[in-house]
C-alpha cells in the first residue's frame, strides 16, 4: 500500500509542476510576444468549444436516455 501512496504523491507533484510551467509559458506567450492576440483567440475558442461540447453531451444524454415511468 505504501508504493501506491508514493506513486500518487509523485503523480500529484508532476501535475503541480506541469501546471505551473504551462501557466508560465501561457503568460509569456500572452504578454511578451507578438502572438498575444492569437493566444487569446485560441484560448477563447477552446473555452467556448469546451462549454458547447459539455452542453451537447448533456443534450445527447437527455435525448438517448430511456423513458422513465
């Protein structure tokens, strides 16, 4: 059981490091390069696509759910 705990801690540490590094790269690209507008547009596009995909998934689940009662 101890090995599983160490593996979980390592995975958590890797996620922490990757997320901080990704934020640093994102901030650098957004604020200090000429690609800032493109990065912002891609970010908004990704956020809208994710939201609409979730809404579509919910709609699909409702449509394909077996009739109750």
